[in-house]
């Protein structure tokens, strides 16, 4: 009954921090250092440190007290903000540790319109490849519009010709993906070398409009529903719908232009912003890697592997499954895939060593030997 008695003052303090952070406006120039197992890893950590020191860290504290005894104390740390530009001031190496010092301009403002900041973000994400797969009857106007939009933002894209060939080959799987099945979408994206896939469908129609009809025009209508799926774990990171309308003397042209407008509106109306926000959160607060470890003989060994990973510089570790000699873990790590692989490769577990055998996006495979 007596809960949170000690926590009131702490809660007020911690919950006030986001308000203070949000009050920061404009850009801030800071110097920051990063240390890592490679130059790229050190640079990524320097960028993260620049954001953290320049903008601040949100602290949400929840403390529960029962019968005047501390029962639960959890602090969740989330860093917000983005690096808009940076300059390397110095680089050094001490054995296997790299050090990078930078001067960076950081901001809490949205970066979706800032191509330089967006490019830095995508580089920090190891330039993830995006695949676009939109089902549209009698055309591909919406898909083309989304590809053009992403291309303008300098995203790495799966070749449109490969997607077109896929549309003719895997009809059943594509239908499942475009109808909203994230597992099917992730399967298609991964099979074509993409880390993320935008999947959806367009419904086209016409509307009666006497004014347009009197001048020989047709009103085309289109609605599009799309979602963005992480191909490594089938997680949906964004979902959105939009509509568009266009007038033309030709029926199919009116529908096609309506589909194109709907697609552009879809990207402008928060979907792209959600993609960028998700990427920025991963860079600031950690990326999720799906780790599969083979040759794990028994329960005791899989516990030892989990404890080993938890003892390294990771934010969290969750077991997804264990059976047939395979242990599957989801690991949140503040760095890229190569840095995580370098960290676990060669680690000793119960007289054996972890050996990384495959890295693909956020999917990492290793084995005990």
C-alpha cells in the first residue's frame, strides 16, 4: 500500500529533465571523443557522445517502495538529437583501441530536410539498403514515386528491375507481404539484399465530378497503405496511409497520377519522418542485432553464452529460442554490426570459443568450436 513514498522528489526531478531538454533550440557545437575497436566504431561513438553531451539525456526513473523497502529502481536512458555536421580533430591508436576526437554541430530539430545530416545518419547505419514493393493494378506509379523520393534523399535502393522480376516470380508471397504480413515482407527483402522494405498496396478508382465531366475530364482517386519492415527481425518500424486525386482526360492517366500523388503524400506525411526517427534512435540508443549461435550442446552452455554476451558492452540481451543446438538472441548494441562481431569473435565459453561465421545487415551468425 505504501508505494513510491521515497520516489516523489526523484520522480519530479527526473521527469522535469525532458522539459529542460526540449527547451533547447537551434544548433550546438561541441567537441567529443570516441573509443572503439575500429576507426569507424570510434567515430560512431564520438558522434553519439556529441549528441549526448550537447543535447542531454532523458532520464525516466521509476522507483517503487513497499513497507519502506526499496522494491524496484529502474532508470531508462534515451538520448535524442542528431549530428548535422562534424570535423575530425584528431585520430590515434593504442594497440587494439582507436580514438577519434571530433567537433560536431548537433541539433534536436528534425533532420528529414537536412541532406547533410541525413547522409551522416545513413553512414552511421552502414548505409542500409531499402527495397520498395507496392502492389498497384495496371501500373507502378506509386512505387516509382516512392523510389524517386528515397533516391533524392540518397538512400541505397534495391534495383527496381530486380523488384519487377520478383513481382512476376513470387506472386503468393508478394500478395501476403503487400496485404500486411511483416514476416513475408522481411523474407522478400532479405532475399534481395535489403535491410528494410517498404511494402503496401494501392487501390484506384474514379469519382463523379460534374464540373470536370462538363469539360471532358475524369477524376482519378487513389489510396495507399504502406509499412516499413526491418528485414532481419520482421519488426514494423512505421505504418501509414494516404490518399490522392488527379484529373485527366484519360481514365488510366487520371488514376496513375492520383496514385503518384498519394505516394508522395504518404512519404511527406510522416512516413519518411518515422523512418528517419527510427534510424536516429538506433544510432543514439542502440541497434538490435539478431545473433544465432550454432553448436550449443545443452542448456547449461546456452546459459553461459547468454551470460557472456550480457557481460560485454551491450544494452540488453533477450533470448528468442534454443533448440537443435542453436541459440537465438536479440542483442541491443550501441555500435554497428562489424563492431559487435569483433567484440564477440574469439570469446571463450566453457572451454570453447565463439567464432563469427556470417554478417548480413543486423543478422549475425556464430558457432562454438
